[in-house]
């Protein structure tokens, strides 16, 4: 990931970043650069529009399921989640709001 980030930073300054550009950026923040990895990033992105690559990746990320969502057809898991949500709602209804206190633990604004 650091090599891709360094490539993106280098792309801000020039249109076609090189392995040397990535090495310089990583060295500036004290990270040793693996030339093979840097070369791989440069070769994979060579000749491509970086903004197009990022847009394409964002589209792919948008279709990925995230979190602990239950797979389709898992009614037992869904029912358990709904049951837990109902319990939490009942708890919240029972709690009474606490009165705000003017006591600032002995500290005042102008003391």
C-alpha cells in the first residue's frame, strides 16, 4: 500500500512517476524501499490514467459487502439481530434523562 501511495504522491508532481520517484518519497519518511515492489507498481500503472484507475477501483469497492452482514437466507441470524435491537429499544425507553448539573466539579470558568 505504501508503494501505491508513494506513486500517487509522485503522480501529483509529474505525469509518469518512476521507481526512483517512489524511492525518494519513501526515503523522505524513513521507509526502506523494496525496488522490486516499486518496479511492480510502476509497471502495472504505466500508460494508465491514474484518475481512471482510482474511479474504477471506487466502483468495485462500492459493490463489496462490508461488516458482519448475514448471508442471504440466514433467517436465524437476522431474527437474532432484530430481537437484540428490540431489547435495546426497550432499554432506551426505560432510561430517564438525567438532569444537567451546574456543578463543574469545583472548577468555574473565571475561578
